[in-house]
């Protein structure tokens, strides 16, 4: 290793590198990246840099926001003549800007988002004392899920797992000092994947927009807009989410409406595919495209159903719903890694019929619904609050270890 600076006990300067801009955070990866940046500010200066151009100024003045690309600039050669489908293209101009930024910011730690940025790891290895990989998903496991789901569901047919993902993960683990994962399950998968002795830290996803979420359980919304209002929030161009909302609108909601005719399904998120937009023409289905804020949607929802058949990491949308006191019904895979208690903090079923039946039963039992809202709200604020995430980030930076 060839460190440019020594680590100081007083603070830890951290540079976080992502592919897409994480500010403003709206869903999935950018929520995790920005949350990690916010948590890391407690330990020293933070710079959040994206490979792609940024279009919005940072909302938090304590975080320095940079980009390695400029909108409209001429295309330059990329790093490396060959890459697998799981890797992002990174231009030589972007690498030059990153190297200059590292020399200017002088980070003690560089945190890189996922194996898609593999081509940046070797250049960064020589420029920083500590190099950390944040694996939002164990991509080889996710690719296997998508391959299996692809054979079953048309909405997943655009996904073809790239060959060599597992090999790329092994190469990546050999280059970094630590790895962050979202859950204990992902940690076990990664340990089985490689014989490397690199530390693997669980830094869970936290409650998104926690500063604007109610720490005191809010009252359940009344039936003024119909009952129940069922909410699904997520990136509506992501194939697993497209599959989930098609199941919700086409199979689960009609079953619920047989018992509860006023039931409404609200689909909210960015970049909806045409197949998702078409669902808004179905009875009881509404689409909210690219909402500026999801707070009004969460405060008006009676229920959230998440019938995911594939996915990696942990589902931020579950934490967000529970933080607002919205009861969650989901597939076991959707709740994987969160260690929530079935039949107490949420309800789980693998089938559309089971999910619909659970929704009807919960809506008809106000006492049970109240108990679930209380338990879920308490659970997420205890385990996924900003304080809990800061503690996990501190450990993930190695600050709890002797001599850190």
C-alpha cells in the first residue's frame, strides 16, 4: 500500500464513490449512498462523488458533492479494453478527475459502491490507506435469482445475468481492505464465495429520510380516500419492481377488492416503464410518477404490499413504510435480511393468494392492525435509526478497533 496521508484519531476523511449521483436521494442505491455519507460526517470531512454528471446541488452543506463527468462533454476512451456486463463504463477523463480529487481532498478512506466500479479499484489502491467496497447486493446471488425469475415471469425477461460476476467479485475482494454488506445473510453468502480474509462488516440500510419521518407513531389515516389505500414505492423501471407491481395490480388487488371494493393501489416511483404506466388504467390503480416527496403518500396509506420475487441487499421500502406506521405484507424474500418477526412486525406469504388473504384479514381486524403498526414502528426505529446506522458505519470504518 502507498498511503498519501496518515490516519488521525481525531477524524477520518472519507471519499465515497458512486456511479449515479446520490443527491438528491430518491430510491435504492442513492438512498444508501447518501445515508452512508450523512452517517460518516460524524467522524470527519466527507466527499460524495459520482461517475455520472450531477444536476442538483447538495442539500447538506456538511457533504462535499463532486462529479467525475460533465454533462455534454465529448466522449473519451474508457478504462480497460474489456469489461463484463456488470461493470460500468468509466472514461479516462473521469479517472483523471478522480485522481486529482483524491490528491486535493486527501481521504484516509475511500468507499466504493459495488463491483460495477471495479476498474477504479486498482488506481485507488495506490492512493489511499483504506479502500472499502460497499456491496449493496451480492451480485452473483442476485444474478442467480434473476435468472430463475426470468424463466417464470415476463416482466423479468430483460435481465440476463452476465458471465463472470462471481469471478469479478473474487477479484474485487482481493483488492480491498474491508467490505460492507446490508445483512448477515449477505455476509454469509460472501464468506462462502471467497477464501479471502478481508473483514466483512454489516452496515444495514437505514430508515430513508429519517429526519422527516415520525419517531412517534402517527395515527392511522381515516377512510376518507377509500379503505384500504395500498402503497408501493420503488424504482418503477427496475425489473423486480415491475414484476411486483404487475402482480399487485393484476392479481392481488382484484382479490382484495372482492372483499373490500373500495381498495385502492397507489404505485409511486421514478422512471416507470410503459408496462407500469398501463397499469393505471386498471380499476382501483393510481400511478404517481417521480413524486417530489413520498411523505403525503405514506401518511395516507393503510397498507403496503411487497410481492418481490427477486432482489438483493435489504428492502429500504419496508423500513420506510414501517417508520411511518404503515403495516407491511411481503414475500419472505422481500423481507430477507431485516430480521423482522413474522405475524408480529409484518406478515409474510410466497403466493399472491396468501398476500391478498392476509391483506383482507388485517384490514378487517383493527386491533391486530394496531398491534402490528406499534411493533413494526418500534422495531425499525430501534434497529435502523440514524444512531444505529452511525454505530454500524463507525465499526465498518474500523474506528472501534485498537489503534484506529
